[in-house]
C-alpha cells in the first residue's frame, strides 16, 4: 500500500456522510502540472467527492497523454475519475459547463489544471457552506510564481455586507474571482445558467450572475489553494486576448455605473487602465503602457498606488 492510498484511507470517515462535491478540472495543453493538480485532490481530508476531468485538447496525441495520466492515477491511487474528451476545442467556459452538467455532487467547485488544492480545501469550504446554508461561496486567493514563491494575497476583507447591491459594488471594483476558490450548489449553477460563453474572465461573469441571482452568499476567510501565475504565458489571458477581454469587461461594467457613486466609478476606470498598462508592459509596448498608466493616474492616483500596495 503506497502512502497516498494510506492517506486516502485515513481521511475523516464522517465525510462519507457529508454532501458530495464534484470537482471540475478543465485541461488544455498541460501534462506535468495536471498530474500535480490531480494528486492534490487525492490527498484531500474530505473524501466524499468526484473528479471530473474535461479534456479540451481536441488532438489525438494530447488526448492519449491525458488519458494515460488519468488511467495511471486510477490504478495507482485507486480513485474514480470521470474523463471526458471534447471532440472540438470549446474553450474554458463551455468545457467547465460540460463538467457541471455531468456532475452528481450537491456542490460543485473547480481546479485549474496548473493549480493545486491544499489538503483541507474541500472540507473547510463544504462545512462552511453547509453551516451558512449558502448557494455560493468564496475564499481568499493566494497567488504564486513558477518558483513556488507567494507573490500576492487577495484578501476579501472589503466584504462587509452580503446584500446583492453591496456584492455587486465589491465585485465590480475588486473582482471576487478565482475559479479555484469558488464553490456553488449545483442546483444554483443550473438556475443561473452556468458559465457564459466568454473565455477571458469567464469566472467574473459567472460570479456576477450568481450575485444577480440573489442566492445566499458566504465568505470564508483564508485560502486553501495555490494558484500559479505564469509570467511567460502566451495564452488568452495575456497579449491581445487579455487586452480584448479587459476592454469587453470594462464595457460590461459600465452598464452598472448607475448603481455606483462617482468615486466608485473612478476607481473602476483607474483599475481598467492600470490593467491595460500592465498588459502593454508585458508586451514591451512602452508607449501604450505609459499612455494607459497616465490615464489611470488621472482617475485616481492615490488608489492606483494603493492598488499596487494592497493588490486587491
């Protein structure tokens, strides 16, 4: 018996009588990171869960690689994994939706294929949601670089009021996001319509739909996830994709401006141009970086400084 199996057997047996959780793992073009992500699920202290891996590679060679990873884990760790292959590449939002639709758990949460859960993630969040009677919940989010160094803590201590009006303001300003740290009742996810068909910032739109749905929200301080930021990434979350997504998000936020004060609107504008400035910096387009940084300073210089200090 290997050590992972021993850990699995020694989990708190009371969790067998607890609500079932479905963990959706959407994967695309990652192998070693996916192995680590899945391994972090095997060692959870909460045992009543299912793993649903949705393979969005739509490529025979990649499908074979992912299939081998899943089958190897099934054999070596004696764990059940539901494995789904997309016939065509569908993007992160629809891929997660596919996983949600086949989920059999009362609760649904997500794990990006390059992140990991700490051992008590499921137990703490499920116990919290059950206690609060919540339809959806959020924890803090801690970000790490490729060298496993903690680089940012996104602490949600600004959440003081759980009314939908206040949650909307918090979300528009600070982004109550991070797919890894969000958990939902499956029924509520179905009721609000799942992820929208947007692949950059899809978790932002999902959280806003959850808030607009006026379900019961709960916040659990602390973080039991390690989310990784890739400085050299070249995917949808960087470059042209990042800038396009940020501009679309800004236009979306403007629809809510009539609910916000002038000060809150200025903060959102400041943050928008700060994000564009950082995106241009990563692309080494310094003229556009300076232009956007200047606009950000115009709207709220003090808040811009605080943004970089507090990283909210």
